[in-house]
C-alpha cells in the first residue's frame, strides 16, 4: 500500500508533505528520528524541520505512525501496521545498543488482568528490549 492509499483509507487529506514523510517511513527498514527523516528528504527542499515535526505529530495523532522513545530522550517514528486500531501500539521494541536501530516486535504484546483494565484505559505501551541487532551481533562474533 502506498502513502496516498494509506491516507485515503483513513479518510485523511494527502498533502505533499504528509505523502513525502510517509513515503520515507514506508521505505525505511527501521524506525527513524526526525533528523534522519529530514536527511532522507534532502532532494525535497520545500520541507524544513518544523514542517516535518508538524507532519510527524499529525501522523502520530491519527495513528498512521507511532512514536518510540529512545535512550537519549529523542523520538523515533515508524509506520503503524494497523492504523486506527486501538491495539496498534501495544507491542514491544528492540533497540540495538551498538547502532541504535529500533525494531517493533509485534509478536510480543502485553496482557493485562481484567482488574487492571477496569481501572485504567491503556493508550500506549512502551516496552523496550536492549541488545544487539542481527547485523551488530554477527559483526562482533566474526
């Protein structure tokens, strides 16, 4: 699915900036920070860092992408596989302690007892595993 289809399916207006940021995240192999997104959009000079931040906030607000907190208090962004799904961000993340790459682990999701869910409305869950990604692990064992 391309960025225009994603936005149209969510009944959201596909502007040039939204499409450009979303295309960058669709083509990314892992979560990207705002500076990384801006660096990949260097050929599109009409977008500045403020525009990119606004688009990222808007896409997050509409659950098209999700934010992932990092050790250095910066955010990374990744396309949500299930936009508008209430459980879209109820999964864990693996952060490489060597290269900083962050990957979503959708196969692992938390389970809460009914008594907890009766007391709290869970909006998002932030579970981080830290270790070495496949590339870094194999480069240190060679």
